[in-house]
C-alpha cells in the first residue's frame, strides 16, 4: 500500500488531538494513560479497517506498553516514569512490528521516514468530494466557539467546568500542545505503517559460518576456566555478609567490573550458540557442557555482584542508582536462567523475546514496589541500626517517598515533609496531571514550618 488509508489518517489525527489536550509533559499523570489508550484504540481500529493489514499482531506487547504508561497515574518519580515511557515505546513497536531487534525500533524509525506515505493519503482524499465534509467541520468549530463563548460568559459554574477541561491557551502552552500533537501523530504513523505493510526483509541476517569444533571450543573453554578460577578464589568474598567498612569499599570497587563481565558474557554465549556446529551428537554435547558451564559460572558471578551491591547499600545507604543497578543485576540473573533452560534442548529462538519481556516486566515490578519509598525506607531503617542518614538526599526524592518520611522522628519528620507538601499544595494538578502519589502527599500537608535549622541534613 503506497498511501495511508482514510482510517489511518483518522487514527493519526485522533491520537494527535488527544495528546494535545491530555498530555502534560512536565508531570506524570492521568493524561498519559488517556493518550496511550486513545492511541491503542485508534491504531487497532485503523488496522482492522485496512484490508492490507498483513502482520501478526501481538496484543501482549500492547498491554505491557499501556501498563508501563499507567505507572504515571500511581508514581510521581520522574526518572522511573521516563524509563517506563521509553520502554513502552519499544513495547508498542514490538506489538505491531514483530518480536525482533528491527521490530523494537521500527515504529520510531517509521515515524520519521514515512511522511510521504501520509502525504499521499492526504492528497488522495482531496478530489473525492470531501470539501463539504471539511466545510461542515469548519462550521461546527465556529458554532462551538461562538455559542460556547456566550454560554461560558453566562454562567460561572459552566465557566469553571470549561476552564477545568480546556487547557489555558498562551504561547508556552500552545507550543507544548503542538509539540505533543506532532509527536503523537508521528508515532501513530509509524505504528500504522508497521501494521499495514508486509514484513521487510531483514538486512541484519548473520551469514552461515562453518566452524570446526576446535575453533569455538578452545576460546569458550579458556573463558570457562578463567571464570572457574575467579569464582573459586573469590567465593568467600562474593557472598560475605560482613558489614565492615573495608568490605563495603571492596564491594563498590568490584561491582561494576562484574556487571560488565556478566553483560558481555551474554553476547559471547549468543554468538557461540549461533556459530557452533550441532550436526553430530558430540557437537551438541560440547555445546551443552561448555555453554552450560559458562552460564552457571556467570550466574554465580551475577549473584555475587548483587550481594556486593546489597552490602554496599546497607553500609552507605540506598540511592536511586544503586537500587536500579541492583534490579538490573537480578534481571541478568533471570536471563542466565533462561539461557540455561534454552541450552538444555538447544532451542533458543524464543529466548530474545522472552528476555525483553521479562526486562519490561521487571521494570513494571519495580514501579509496583515504589522505588523512591523503598529507598527512603531503607535509609530510615539504616538510621535505626547505625544512627547515620543523609537527610539531604531524602529531600530530593519524589512524592512517592512521602509515606516513608512519615516514619521519621520529630522534628525531622515535619522538616522533610514541609517543603515537598507545600510545593505540591501551591501547584495543584489539573485533571490531566492527576497522580495518586501527589494527591496522597498533599493530604499530609505540613502547614507550619518545622525548625529545619536544628536538623542536620547530613549525618
């Protein structure tokens, strides 16, 4: 199909309009979920009404994308929501373009490269007598503005209702609305193109390479022996539960190296499983034994790295970066378990899609756990054990941490709750910005300024 069908044009325009009216990019909120749902419905309707829709749809990815966007309704953490939005875009692309590396980025790429397809669709509807329809739309808009303006000026209650539903129009808000319209319309274009066009031939196919057994067994064996030596020497330190300061510094120093090692090893295992021959039973035995051993040793290193990070957090306190990296390590451990499961039968075509899905599910699970509150709770628990806490860092957390901050003793409690709650009270959410965490934090407003001068922000 060399042009966008009318149903696609309607989907693009609908998504753009909903985004322009509902999205507030400054804050996570209800408008993001409304826009995601509108976009999902618009693309689905466009695909079903287009006879040339040939790709297999995967509603599971679409549901995951909407769930990730829904995080903005319940969590106020900006860094968490940004990760969820980026991941949701990838999930939406996979839903319409197929589970592959190309499918993960096809919709965003199409959004920037398929404008000619959209233009042809617009040009095609011009000579078909739609001028009257456009005239009817214009007349409707004029009537809405004229009579709506008169009714707004006639009744204060109706004016309040309209102002709550319609965003204030000024230069800055108009620019934001136009930007949101363009972004949503472009991404919807990319989704519709991927849904209505045949699957393109991949240009990333790895050529068939015939390796002799020694050509892959030797390097993998060397790596296995190296990992085995490292694990045997470092096993006591990897899983030590000592909480002394020297070990905490040792854990910090070794963690990043172990994280890089585990990530690189996944690439080595994937390449070896792709290139190694498996025609004979001996080939398959070598493949299972060596790659299985490498995966098991890597799993031990992953567990050791996670243990190091946990002990380091227990000693120095919880932060966003440390919690996020620990979650990544736990996900890598799950991926290695999947690798071992795929290696048992030497069938791993399902592995990339499942690994990506578990990563997205892990991010969604992290959002359910409420990381900012988890960080605040961890630091408050550390205060009870060690008497040490960084109050200044707690003040930088989002409204998600407010329930944990209520556990602090006075005057620290009111001091740390005063600034965020009063800031939220001065900047109420509109309907499109409504967020459960911020609404809950406002209910704990500290109206009287606490004596923060007597509270040491760093302890």
